[in-house]
């Protein structure tokens, strides 16, 4: 999650949908024009001026620094409109790329009914988007969505219901610790976007990140690498939960490429590759169980 959550998706509201005077008022108060359009669209649907006080309260929250996503309470991610709240990380655009890589890997594997595990599911972004996009292709996947935060699991469950995605089990666990052991060796795909920012780096990041749960962002150091502790556990343990030929896909920080690929090779993974994100930064490990 290197970028600020306010960077936003491509599909901001259309100008024709919003009340121009209210947008102008918000822009004059210091709010970015695209965010002003979104707030007006959200809080004054159809230009109902009775709703203007609620809009002004929302604008004040934004001016005080709260991320737009928490104020409006939902955010687009791939095919889904996800509920988001301060108990979950706001899903980021680079994580949307990870979903694309996962779809490609599943297509290569040719699984008719893949079993997918989303470690650190947060709002459910990665796993639920995968279920939804696979369904579109006629593939009925099942998802094991894991998080150690009960708040995150509650939001992920709400998002699954909202999008009528029922083939999901939610597991309260620190990584694999409390996952049903009968799944060991049977998972086709493990996806993870774990916390990966070191404590030191966190202090210097955009203050807007302080609105998000610190446990979703910051990880301890491991192997002398800042913020690598959670990735280290996931990469080392994932291999035994995948079926032979199964794939692990992990998002990581731009300083983690060497540690992530080395750890994957030492754990026994083969076909280890690490891809840049669209901004050209090292971002995603892909590794296959032999
Ligand atoms: C960076 S957020 C990712 C959320 C979501 N997957 C996404 O991409 O938007 C990391 C998630 O991992 C969870 N988490 C942190 N430590 C964990 C642990 N030891 N076991 C399970 N989940 C953990 C956090 O609660 C958080 O929901």
C-alpha cells in the first residue's frame, strides 16, 4: 500500500451527474474538484438541497484529513463496489493489478473449480473480486478468506453478501495458524497483500495513512529487511498449503524483491518471478509449488 488511498480510481462521477454550485462551494473551501464531485454525488443525490447540511459535514471531515473513501463508505475495486470503513485498508489500484495476475495464473492452470485462499482479506477486495470475475467466466471458485482482525472479517462478510458471493468461508486466524488443517496441500491459489511497511518508513508516509488500521499496514523487520516479517511467514508456510502446481501471489514493498524471491526459492517454490507495478516499482511475487 505505498500510495495514498486518495489517489482514486479512473471512474470518478461524471460532471453531468452533480450539482455544479455545490461542487464550486466545496472546491472554494479547498477540496479537490474530483473529490468534490464525488461528495456531491454521494450526499446530494438528484440535487436535493435538503441534503446540503450532510454534505457540508462530510466536506468538513474531508478538510480535516479523513480519506474520502471512509466518508462515503464504499469504493470501487475491479468489478465490485466494496463497503469500506476504518476497520479495513482502503483497497489500492496496484492490488487491482494483482487480481489480474491471479486470473491469468488460474487460466494457465485450467482449474474448473479452484480453491483460493486470501490471506489478510481486509475488505475482501482480492478474494471477492476473483470470485466475481471467475463467475463471469463460468468458473465456480471457492474462497477461504483469512484475517486476524474481526472488524475486517465483518466488513468482508458484508461485502460478500452485498455482491451475492456465497462460496466463501471466513477464518479468524493469524496467517495459517487456525486454518482448517484438512486444507493443507489442497489450495490452488494463495493470494496475499499483507502489511509490509516498516515502522521507520511508516513515520514518513502520507499522514492520511494514519486513518487506516496500523495492523493492516505495518510489519516488523525480518532477515534485516524492514517490514518483511509477515511476508516471510506467508512465503515460507504457503508452500505446504498449496497443492502441487498451485501458485502463491503476494504483493510487497518496492524494497522486498530480493528477500521475497530468495525466501520463495529457499521454501522450495519453482518458477519464481517478481513483477513491477504500473508505476514501474517492484510489487508482486508469483511462485509455483513444484
Ligand atoms: C494491507 S491489508 C490488505 C487488505 C486487503 N487484502 C486489500 O488488499 O485491500 C493487510 C490485511 O492483513 C491483515 N493482517 C495483518 N496481520 C495479520 C496476521 N498475522 N494474520 C492474518 N491477517 C493479518 C490485516 O488485518 C489487514 O486486513
